[in-house]
């Protein structure tokens, strides 16, 4: 039975006659109208025990109601009253208003334990059995944190169950050895930087649950492109970023927050607030933000998928849940963003920024900034990395945002990390397992022969012709799964990954043609295939300057198409679509928008391909939307102001291309009617007034030219 009873110090107790009791705390206010509770408030004072309280109340009952204890009926009244008292005490105890007085912890800590839903005895036991170690790397004194921990009755020792590292640099070189020791000992540790206007608390690394410091360091470096560029140029491995401004007041605030989280970890046996989470505290606006640490499967320190055996691609059937914008998807763009939101962030994210370009209700475009590494480690590449290498578009804001995010994930996934599955050999040794890189690049013998003359005349690397491939040179090869042969083939690793550190000669390099990310492997393959098909159709049309039929957008009965044309009209621009479908008979289109009434026409081009022609046209139009902001700024005389970070080749095109010298891109009719019936292309000629024209009707015939 209970010894001495006392009220929970987390509550202030007030009474109102004749029988009302209030329990008031920071988080709740509770009222009881119960005579027994009212009487117990007067008797429970931390001195009396359970039996004494019952005896006093029974005596009061006898005195106030003149009950004869020798009367059998009176005895039943006393017993029932005693049971009612016991029930009331147990109810108050169960709800946390009443405690058995043990004085194990100071009242302030007892109150804290109550709000954390941990009993005082359990908290006391854990505080006695667990110890922490505090260390400092850099200029931060550790004694202040030790003093705060002691005030919380946290024991500090040289060899603790939890190690706290105070540092002004999360990439301090000594952290690597601390991380390795923790992985071996399976002991958790906490990283804290209390300096600067943006203080960092966490992550709490748990080797059995979370990612490790190596996982964090990789993301930190990836999200510091300028700093990492300087380090590479100086051949220096020490991080350059450290807090430049802070005050003792904010430092103490962060140390107190840290100590409180350590206290929670001890008495609760866990701390979900910091386990695998880096929490930033902005001391200027008092805002907290969580940054999720992802346990990287290919981490060289804690990774769980370092198996060097390649796995075949196994395809399955997936239900299409979203088909209204951008393609056929496994889930909606909103669901995609919810699922992968933790990958967006400037500290632990893959995508450090995902910014919307100003538009309107029709035009939605996002630019994604993320880690990227190319063969060419120069200032031009750095500028592109800073400005953003990926973008997304869509008919809705969420589709554009998801599109930009997925393209960034696609590009990030193609960056060489160093732990990829590779095999050293030459082309001849691999035999029919090897794919000659020129089978993918398709350069002609003539192009190779004249590369020395051709390359200096062309600015962009997409126009360069590489060195002829040396079939006898020992290089790294990457296994790729052939969907046609259902077996592994091998491509040069330098062709598969961006930033592979290859030596001369440059006989091939990676590009993003045909790359895609998706919610499932099937979705990603479909998107990548559509991009390859689109580029193939564009190449046939563009390089041969083929005259292609125009599309009657009105025939689709799609309000968005007409609204977009009107919007472009308001910008003094035209907008039309050409059908550039090839002999593959999968719909592919080119959307074209020139500026009207100016010598410089700033012609915009966008492309789209899909099994569904309406989706294909929508993709082409929204791609023009994506490029549009590059040509919307003008001087007073109407001259276009181009973004300094814009691709020089694109700027050259905008400045020099005219409909008069690019006649294949003009809105025009053709002599063959193209009908799309049940997804299949039909050829037919229709004669009207001795001229061949294109017909259109919603349903049977979808595409036409005028």
C-alpha cells in the first residue's frame, strides 16, 4: 500500500465550496465536483500515509452522522465509505494528480518527468544508470554544457553511454574516427554546433537505427558546391565554412536545448526528436527546422547494399493512378512530393533548393539546384551547378514541382560516387558482353576523321566529337541490364556516370539523354523511353529540316490549349504545334513560339512524346512554358535581356534564328492527312478543291493541319 501521499507538483490545486476541485497546469485545466476529492485536498499534505487518511475520513463520518459502530447497518456504511475513499485515491493516482511521495528528484524535474509521461522512480533509475561524455572539437568550451547537465542530474563521465560532440564544423576531420568508433561499439552519439546565427543540434546517431556521420558528410559536401570547388582547386581537405557571428546568449540557449534533449533521451530510453534528425535553430527569428538524415545504402561506413553483384531488372504490372498531366504515373504528383519531401533541403537533402519561377495560373515552372559533377571541373560548370541544372514543368503547380524534383533525382542518381559496380577489362576481352560506346553515340567515320577541324568551331560539348574508342585500352565497365537479351551487357563506366574521373583520351562521356526517375522502375523506364523516342523524332526533323504538318489544337476540345495560346498572344508571341511523329508511330510533337513584330524573334522550341497524343502535346507546350522566362525581360527599346547564366548556344539561337531561315518550323499544311484511330496511325489523302488538306474531328481523327 502507499506510504506518504502528496499531490503532483505539476498541478496547482484550487477549491471552491462546497465540493469543487480544480487541477491547473501549464497544459490543462480540470474540474471535479466530488465531495471526497474536496476532502482529500485538505488531508493529503505529503505527511500522512494511505491508512491515516482513510482513518481520519472514517472518524469524521462517525462524528458528523452520529453512526453507531455496533449497528450492523452502520458497519456496512463505514465499509462502503472506506471503499469509496480508496477508489477516489486510486483514481487520482491513476490520472497522475496524486503521487507516492519519495522525493527522488527535485520538484522541477519531477514536473518535467510527469509531462514526459515517465514515472519519477523510472526516471531516477535511468539517471543513475546512464552516463554521458562531453567532448569538444574546435573552440567551444565544454564546461558550460557539463554544468547544465549536472543541474538536470545527468551524470557526466569519461566513458559514457552517450557521447556529445561540440564542434564549430560538422566536417571536422576528427569526426571520421569518432564515427568509426561508434559504429564498432554500437554506442549512440550526438553532434552539436551552438555557434552562429543558425545553430545545429543533432543528429543523434544510433548505429543500430540511423545513418552515420559519413552519410551526413556526403550530403553536406554535395550541398556546398562553391566551397568544394575551392577545396579541390587548392587540394585542401579542410572545410572552409565556420560560423562568423554569434553571442554568448544564443550559445547558452542552444546548450540548454541540447541538455534538455539529452535528459529526454535518458529518461525515455529514446529521443525521436533527434534520432536521425538534424535540427536547426534560427536565433534571429526563433524558428526550428528538421533536416532528415537518410541512411545511405551505399555508404562506405554503414551501407547495407555494398554487394558487388549486379541484379537483373524485373518488371511487373503497375496500375496507372494519374494520367491527367505529364504522363502515366503510379501516383499523383502530390503523393510523390509527400513521399520524398525529406530529400528537399539545403543541408541533408539531395535537392538543396526547388524554386518556382514567377508565372501565372497557366505557366508553372520550377528550377532545382542539386549536386552535379561533370568531367569538366571548371568555373562554367560551377556556375551551372549554382544556378540549377534541372527544371520541371506542368499544367499545375504540383506537377511542375514534382517534375523538377524528379529530374533533379535523375541527375543526382547519375553522378559517379566511387562505389559503383565495375569491371576492369578492354572491349576485346569482354567479347559480345560489351556494347561499343559508338553504338549509343552513333558518330560516323567521317565525323571522327574531321573532328580536329569540327570541334574548335563548336562551343557546346553536345556538339563535340570525341576521340575514337580504343578497343584495347583497359578501362572500367559498368553492367547494364538488356531488356531485349534479358542478360547483362557492359558499357564504359565513363559513359554511364557524370563526373567519372577518366584520363585522356576523352573517347566518350555521359549525358542525360534517355535518363528518367519515377515512383517505380516501370514508370522510370517508360519516361526514359519516351525521352529517347522524342529526341529521335526531333533529330530526324531538325537535322533534315523536314516540313511537318501543323496540329489543329482546337480539335482536342482542351481549354488549356486555347487559354495558353491567348496568354502567348498577350505576350506578343505566336504559338503552334507541329506533328513530328516518326515511323515508330508513337505521337511526338514540337511546340514553337516566335516573338512577333521584332527582328530578333527569340524562337522557343518544346517537345513531347507519349502514347496519348493529348499528353504528348501538353508536354511540348509546357516545355515551351519552361523556357519562356528566359526571354521575358526587355530593355526600353524592346531588346531582350538574357539571363547571364543562360546557355550561350541557346542565346545564339534566340538572337539569330528567324522563321525565314528556319522554314521547316513554320505553321503550315501538308499533303498527307494523319489520323489517329484507337492509338494507331492511319494514312489517307483527302481532296478538296484540288488541294490536299488535313481534317480533324474529336474522337476518330485527332491530329490535323490546316
